[in-house]
């Protein structure tokens, strides 16, 4: 590996920063202490800071030389509303809140790069450090865009990085094109007519109608779309009834749809609505159909992905880089950035959990699990990648 030596020497401080952030998790749009810590560190290192984009977002600005070229590097800041199972010293001090997705590590890696770039300035242009709030369902990326991120900080490309448990620690992976799916949710209420369960013919049973709709929806995946198009339609909740001898008036279904392309998503939404409304009508019932599009597919740009692969190989070696990683049906609001600007989003392997200190929970070290913890050995690797990317993208003449 070609890691940056001063960053290696700075690793212990980065670990302290990361573990402090882990111990004080904040949910989306509540990242006040988190943004205070980030802004204070950037200011301590002489980096100008702009705050308030996306409510709690922070943008650091490192300029050098005379070039007007600029790139953006992004880290997310928010935690998840879940209970941490770990009991090591840096475990969450806020019940019901946890950095279970590694955003603490993402911030620490970008701060490590910021410290080096500010002190060495071996580039010509501007590096914007984008610390984004509310990735976990709050669409903080879209909020920052709406608040003028790309107008106030004009950049030619933007890059992001996320740790990936299960991949060998320190390996880097990416793919051009769709790499993460769109995230969408539906809330469907079947309105029937309640009756005594012993006299079902006197009512209109919304539960049986909901079952018919649920079965029909699966044919959208198996029969309405091309087998070559990937999509998931999962009903994750069904709510109905309050007693064993009562047919309720309503039944409610909730779930998610994931796709890699918008046309496939359009077709699925249309077919879901059509089937729900017509099946309900066939049983003399009505349907309230709500379909919410949360995050679009994350689609990496070809040129920026090829460039990122070159930098990845230079940092960790070609044998530790997967340039055609399998896409995931998980979603990421970095996708909003990539709709507006060229760029690329990569994964850095977090290992299988052997790095965790004593006192970790019994669960696996996977994302969104109460036993998860970020692998601190990645800090100099991720920070070195950011530095090499910035210095290569904005070379000094």
C-alpha cells in the first residue's frame, strides 16, 4: 500500500476523533454536536468553514494555487435510531441512537485527509469537504443541493466513500453505472366493510382482498418486467383487525420497492396501483394507494469511476481493487449528488468484525446491527485515498 506517511502518524488522533463521534451519535438533522466537532477541527487546521447547508451540514474549503478547478469529497454524519449492543468504552452514550453504519468513520477519514491537504497543499485548485447530514432516510444530500451547494461551491466532480462489512479490510471496490438501488416505499389501505367473523357474507373482507393484491403484485416482478432488469418488491408490514371474531373495515400494507433504473420503477408503480385498485373494485372495496420515491438509483459516471479506479490501484494495489463489484439493492442519497454532478461512489472493505474491541455485542459486524463498529485500521487507508484522489485530480503544474 502507498499510504501517506503523515496520515499514518496521525492515525491515533483520528481514532480518538472517530470514537468520540461514535460515543455521541445524533440522528438526521440533529447533528449539532457532530457538526460542531467537525467545524472545530477544520478551523483548528486553518480551513475556512461554511455551515448551515442542509440545516446542519458543514463545508470545508481548502484552496491552493491559481487554478479554478475544484472537486468535492463527501462524508455523511448522522446515526441510526437503534440501540447499541456494544459495551466497550466508546459505545453510544445516547440510548436508542447508534453509529451502526460507520458514518463516524467516514467523517474521521475525511478529516484525516483535510488535515493533510491543509498542511501540505500539494495540489492546484480547490477541494471542498462536504460533511452531509441526514443520509439515513432524511435525504440530506438533496437538502444541501436545494440550499445551493453546487452554486456556492462550484465543483467539476464529487466523490463519496462507504465502508463495506464482509469485504476484506482495506480493499476498495466500485463499478461504473448503477451500483446501488433506488429506495421507495408504499402505503396501501384496503377499505372494506366490517362484519361478524361468523357472518362474512354480510361484510367486505379487506384482509382477503389485501392477500389477493399481495399475490398479484409478485407477478409484476416475475411477469411484467424483463428478467434482465433487477427489482425487489417486498411487503414488510400487514396490519388489520383487533379481535378473533371481527372482520375489520380496513387492512393496511406497507413495504419497499428497489430498482436500478427509473423506467422499471415507473412500470412497477403503475402496475401496483392498477392491480390494487382493480382487484379491490372487483370485491366492491376501495383502495388508498400512496407510493413515495425516497432515493433514486446511485449511478456512477464512467469517466470519474475510471479515474477513481486508477487512484484506488495506486493506493492499495491492483490486487486489492474490484472495479466491477456486484451492485447492491441498498440505497444511498449520494445518488442525488450524482444526478447533478459527475462523480463516483466507492466501497472500502470493513472486514468481518475481528477488529472489534472486547465488549462488543454478540451480533455480527454488519451495517445496521447493534454489534457493529467501524474498523479503525481503515482510517489511514481511506484518508490516503482522499489525498491521492485530490492531488491527482488537481495536479500542480
